[in-house]
C-alpha cells in the first residue's frame, strides 16, 4: 500500500452500478428508466483531521496517479481544526445471501406490467387515486485502506410501494403498502398488496377519530419498530452521543426500562438494512443498545468509538460518493414470552395502534411523536371499533419503562432512513408490545 508522509490513514470506497425506477399513476406509466453511476470517496486522515475527496466517474488509479489523489485529499485535511483518533475494530466481510430471481433477468417492460397489475388491484369502489412505484438498485462496492484491507462485493436492493386514496362526502383517507428486499425480484403475484392498500383507505372512511388521553396501548410490530428506530436507535448513534445531542449520553449501565426490554441493531441480519461489511471496512455485527432494560452500548464508526467508547464500530454507512456516517441498519425490539391473547387481555381497555405515517423525534431532549396509520379500541381485552387520526407521543425514557409485555414473534419492516443529507436502506421491527400509560393523541371527543 502507498505510504505518504503526514498521512496517518487513508481509505477508498468506490461504488458503481445502476438504478431502475418505474412510476405508475392511475393505470398510466408516468416514467421508467435506468441510470448508471460510478462514484468514489477518498478519505485521508492527516496530523489532525480528515480530508475528503469525492469523485464522479472514478477510474481506478495506481502508483503516482493515486498518490496525487491522496495529496489532494491531504491538502483538504490540513484545513481542518478537528483532532481525530480512530478506534481499532475487527475486519471481516459476510457473505451476500443468494437471490431468488435476479432483477437483471427481467426486462423493464415486464416489470412495468407487473407493477401496473399491483396498482390496478387498488382500483376499488370509493378509491379516487392510486399510485405505485418500483425501485431497483444494483451496487458494486470496492473498498481498500492504508492498513491493507480490501473488500469487494455486489448487492441488489429492490422493492415497490402502492398507495390508494379513498374519499366520500369530503372525507379523504389513504392506505399505503411498501415492500423492499435484498433477496431478489419481488413483483410477481403481489396484487394482494394493492388490494390491501385500497381496503385500508376505504375502511378508514368509516373509522371515527380517536379520542386522545393517557391509556394502555398495544403497538403492532411496525409502530413498535419505528419507536425502536427513531426514539432509541438515533439516540444511540455515537456522533450524537459525542455532540451531547442524545438523552442516552452518560447513562451506560443505567436502568431505563423493564427487564424484558432489549433493543438491538444488527447490520449482519439478512434484512433490508443488511451490510456485508461497513463503509470503513469493519466487520458488521449485533449491538445490544439496551439489554434487559439497561443502557448497554452505542453504535459507532471508528472515530466515535475512540471518542466515546462503550460499543463497537461497524455501523458506518454511506450513499455512493458520500463520506460514511454512524447509521442504524436493522433495528428491533427483541421478542418476549407473551402470547397475543395475553397482551390484549392484560391491556383490558385501551387502544391498538398499527402502522406508521411518520413523525418526529428529538434525541437530545428525549421526546417523540409518531402517527399511527390506524387503530382499534380495545375493550375488555378485545379489539373492537376502528379509529383514525391517532398518534403516540411522550418522553423516551419514561416510555421505555412503560413497555410491559413483548410477544413471541418479531416482524421486520423495510424502508429508508435519512441523516446528514444521506438516505440508506434500513429495516425495523418488533413483536407485539404492550405499553402502559401511553400518551395517545387524537382529534375525537368523548
């Protein structure tokens, strides 16, 4: 490897590949196409901090040409006032799972026809608007650094979403169903996804607005997973800990939840957030953020590991052509030993919250607010009438103490997470969860 005076460390991450998209609106293909990309990032750690060189259409450089690129990045490093140290971490690349069907073996015309069928399945009575989109991304990744580590791999992520909007007498409601995967082409025989989006939208027309207040709540795996990701996962990211912008800072070993509660981030799982190796060439593996109710470990890249400690590196992720940031991957609440019937029975009277329509979290202040897609009242341990316009809010730490029961089956949901101008694939999930004294928001009145 090249050795240059004044450079403590360098790495190169090149990503090239192709991205295919198809957009459908009410039976019409609005756009479809494939784009190609080839981006690289060279990072140089000088006597103090980083110099970062971002290159489009990168052609592999060797010898003197590569030394010139390092020198350019080194000049940028001299301008920084940061003092950076790097923690040591194991290096290993995990195998890529095999795909059931290679997306490249299916032509764009067939993909469009299959997506049209899914979108057409949402054409139900009272549905006034329908949309569907497909996104496929194939990335070839090459990494090398000054320690002699070198990795290369190819991965394909693909998926679709369908949305249906229903209206009646001025009331408008929406159903939305996404599905993304790393296991290959997933558009075949998926018309039920379009029907489900439509059925949700139509059912919500008859649902009454939820009445807010403090009550017991059963969270479905999607909303409980969003809580784990947004309220706990972000607060555990090492850069936010280092900046003092996390309610978890300084709480290592502190009990902030019940004994049944364990929250994990694991990029080695074969879910949508899977990474065979992180963006710094570090082995990716399981980190228990909260273990048995206690703050256990934080998510790190090499820099935040050295600055903060308490955890392992392997959580650096990046979009093609961008420098790596500390990011989540597959974040979830571990399963417990309660049956679904036991959870609803223990809830007695309260609300069941399902799905997610986004929200907001402030990890520094430790507060959150999430909107559920819909809910059901729970009366005498049974689900009864459907409600809409319902949300969950509160303080992160007190809410964690309220998680009282966890079900036996975990379900993961794929999506994308934004941070620092970058969006990366993730998944989050949980079993069915009973949350005592939840702060539920709603626009209805008793």
